[in-house]
C-alpha cells in the first residue's frame, strides 16, 4: 500500500492535519518513505499514524532523527525530568535509562518498564495550568525542537480523558485580526527567566507556581498555589518586565524556512513582555502583552476549531512545533491508567549565544 494522507474527519473543516496511512513505523524507513512523510509534515503540520503498536522506543528515536531536523551532537535530554535514572527523582515523568531521548508520561506506577523501576508517574500540567505552547519556547535560547512525537503503547488505554489539543499556527495567522498580526510582526516575545539546559542554576527560577490560564487557554490570570485544584487561590505575584532579563527571546510570528508560511509561535503562559524586533526596546508592558497574545490565539482554539486527539492504543502522532501549537487537557479528566512516550530533540544551533546576560 502506498503512503497516503487523509484529512482527519473531526477537524477537517478547521485544521490542515492528516492521518498518514500505508506505513509501518516499526519497519526501517527508506528514502522514499522519509521524503513522503517529511512532505506530509511540512504540508499538514501534524500527522496521525494509527496501529503502530509494534514500535519500540529505539524506533521512536529513529523516526525523530530521520528528517535531519535534530542536533546530532545533542547529549543531554533533560526537558524538565532530571537526569536518566532507574529510580524516581522528580514528579511528573521519567526517561528510559538506555534511551534518554524517550520521556515516559502518565499516571501509573512503573516497575521494570524499559529499565524504569519504582517510578510513580504523575501528570502535572494541563489546559488550566499550561495551555497552548510550542515546545522549548519559554525555556530555551536556541536549538528549539522542530518536531515532537507522542506514542500510546499497546496495553495502555485510558477509559476517558487525556486528550491532547492541537491548532495550526499557520491558520491562526489567517484568523487573527490584521492589526494584531501587523503589530506582532514587529515584536519579539521576552520569556521569563528560568533554569534550562544551558543555564541550570536554580536561582534563575522566578515564578512561584504554574500559570493559571483562562479564555480557552489563551490568557494568563496569575500563578496557582496548586496544580491539583483548578479552584485553588493564586499567589500574590505578578510578572514585571525585569523578570524577562536573561530569558529566551523569540519572534511570535515565524516564517518557516522550508514552506515560507508564517505561523503563530507563542507560549502565552510564560510570556513576560513584547520587545521591538529591531531595537530591542520595550514595546508592550506585561498586561498589554497578555492581551495581544490572547487576541492573536483566541480565534483558533475554541472547541469548535481545535483538534482534540483522543488517544488509542498504537497511536503515534508527530507535529512540527514551528507550525502547530498544542496543549494537554487537564489531568483531572483522565479516567483510568495512562502511559505515553514523548520524544522532542533539539534542532542544530544556528548562532552562538550573544553576551546579553542570559545566565
């Protein structure tokens, strides 16, 4: 069967995403298959591969390295989960010790799972406490991941909940008001200073808790005192412009070098302020930034517009962070055991870090 791409019926009227058929990702991908899938990813932004239950973690990595978007010299794969280990060290996720590129997420206790032992997984963030984002935007300076993949292994099927939401950043540009688009084209988002792989010092940590989001995940209203209780009170804390000192800076409207398409490329929960793209001067204070990013994103993320992927065993989903924004649904909605694999590799660095005080 030849590789073919079919619109995803439930979102075909509003999203360009596709289901890729005629391919087994457990088989070695030849050049023709790689070329076809690469073209599909660039055209659709997100591809769903059904019934891929025979995949191994090594094959998940092989898929992620097949297109040349990764940094072949990358050695660390922390992404918030700490160093690879067979013992549980941090809440949330874990990494496969021999294949640290693969993160394991969910809500179950793992023992002897691909070398992971005595590890209780816990879903930490979701629609209320993280919402729409592109991986790496708020906590990386350069080499942001072009692609992310997630895999639902066979034997791990939730009874309900646990959906992942997606929306096209390309169509978000088309949907937003023209005055918002023209303004964001002239801006750079200054993100909050935070510990990351390049600057791991924990004294860089600014926020006291996870962002609380509202208005379909587009607008930050503060920082929550509890990730487990959506109604928990907020911390008495507000961003100030100086909290972006030493943080990442990224254009909110990005033109993809391969497709030429402009896409909305933002993580509103961690955005502090907007700077002038040419001069670097402050262009919009914190509250103005919250409003502009919400206005840009809101037309593209309502339940009638976004794609809500309800995971089935054997589903493998790949998307380009540069063309697609995503969000987990709230963990409180998960009914039953959940276990997922995720891979997101850094892309090659395209510039040396400038000496601008970034830790």
